[in-house]
C-alpha cells in the first residue's frame, strides 16, 4: 500500500470506519461502505483494516473473517491474498434428506393418489390440492437445506467483512446478523440485486457513499460507459477508445465474437442460443457434449472436497460418454490444477459430470433436474460457458467482455442495473452488442 495515498474522501471513510468499530458497534452492528465502480472501496478497506490493526481470523487468534455471496468472488479475493469464503459456507451447515425419507414421501403421495380416485366433487378437489402440496414438499426435500452453524467462525470473529453484497437477500442478512458480530459491508447499489427480491444491505442508506471516481478510473471508457448505464443515459453506437465499442449485433459474426472475450447476456434462452452458435463457430457443434480441452466449461456447483467452485471455468480432456446421465473426463481448473483423486499410478483422476445442463442446450426439459435429483447429487455439475448470464458473472471480471444486450429488465431500474453490472465485468476491453 506504500505506493497508494488515500484521497480526502477515502481518508474520511477510513476514519469513520475506525470510529464505528471502536465506539459504536453495540448500537450499530452493520457499517455500510458503498461506492460505484472506480471509487476505491477496496483501497478504503485495506487502509481501514490496517488502521485498526486487525489480521485475518484464525482458530487461535480472532480477527477478520471475509465472505462473499459467490464462490467465484471468494476465489478472486483469495488469489489476491485475502482469505475469503462464501457466506453460505461461513454460516450454514448443509442438511440433506436421506434417500429413505425421499422414498417414504413418494410412497405417501402414491397412496394419496390411489385414495383420491374414489372421491368425487369438492372432496376430490381438496384431495388433489393436498397431493400437489405433498409434491411440492417432495421437490423441496430433494434440494439441500441450510441450517445455521453455531460453531461458525462468524461467532468468534472480531469483524465480519462482506464483499459484493448486492445479491445478499433478507433471510441471509438476518442469519448473518444473528451471530451478533460487527459487520462491515462493501456494496455497489448500481449492481444487480438477488434474483428474487432486493438486496438487504443495499436498500438502507450507506454510512459512507464513495462517488468520486479515481483519476485513473475516470480515464477508462469502461467506467464512463458504466456510469452512463447506471444513470440511465443512452449509450450510442460507436468507438469510445481503443478498447471499447458499441456495435450492432447483426454486424458481428460468431467467429468474431469468439475473439472478443467472455460473452455476457441477460436471459437463459439467449445463453443457450449463443452457446450453440459460438460452439458451432469454434468447430464443436457436432455433439451436445463437450469434445475437448478448448471448450469453455463453467462449474455450477460448489464441491469443496474436490476444489470445485460455482462460477469457476474448467478444462476437460479425455471425455468418455458413460451412459444416459453422465460422462467422465480428466478435469483441470483455471490455474491448471487437476480436479479429482489421482489414480494409484499417479495419473490424473477422472470426474463424473452430469449431462443434463449440456442437454438443455439441445432440448430444454423443465422436469429433468427434479427427475434426476438422486443421481445428480453424486455428480459434478457444469455447462457450456462460452456465454453466461450477468447474474452468473457477478463477482467475476475478465480482461475482455462482450455484453450481448438482449433486452433483459422489466423496469428502467432493472435495465440500468443489468447493463451497469455487465459492463463492469470488463477490465480492459469491452464490446456492447445491441
């Protein structure tokens, strides 16, 4: 940090955080440090923690616990030297129904269906409504349930720091606060909220709102375009600097898009179409399964025992179709590390991957994942990542990004948040297609 000098605004923020932590956490559990892209929230955080003399939390020495909503955001922080984990893994224990409990619930539904056949009129209607409620309960039983972990590091930490909090909903926020530890949240109110509802922490008035964009950031066309998007001002077609353009989608071929960086879109339907087109352009269109190490594959499920992180890109090799539900492959992560247990002779282990997410690109089946729940629990989950949605992209950044504007957003505010979030995923190069 010796080569960075906080601005006057940032210095006031550092002083405010110190005053809150030392004098006001009893009456104010949460301190909100907000700021738009380029305003230096991370810089303020580094200086504030140094000012407080707080180190990273360990089992022996309580300190700062850092958590993010997405696994990929936590991975990015760890690569920068900050121990970080997801909020889910920090405060929850995973509870799953046993296969015996699932089978017993299915038997009850089957018996209720048999009993309903002898009924008529309103009694039949009432029975069918009860059966549908039982089916919904069964669907919920097939999903993991998260219970608060009383032994969480959150219970003993001196300070909990939450980064990228725009996607944290009300229930998770209440659970975090139940540990009664001071919480410093870093947020950007311009970003997308949770898929359902609004961000719990970003709805309230911030204690500090950074709006002054650093000189270096202000020189970036990406920051200028992000600001236009956030303010709802039009972004015209044309070139904004050597690395940023807005172009018409019809003027860009899939082959050109392949060279433009990570493609981000709004809707899942668009994602399927783009992945198919980009795979075809890359020469992989002959199979619904991945066909080689240069395919872009993104992980969809955290599996800590394997080192798999939701949002991580994977490379697959030696792919073998193993049957109706899964295929196997030798898998490496973004850093080239092998995923899976090595064989006895030291060769890379093989991973079993669920086919369903790949098959959805050919024929979307809304009941597929519920039907395959038992087998899917035992498999790694991934899908094509040539194009991903903006929600999946949150917490990540790429050197070059193509924002495929497919009109997502029911309201003007939704449109602004979506475009702002998508644009700020780019670090250097940006192409907006509309």
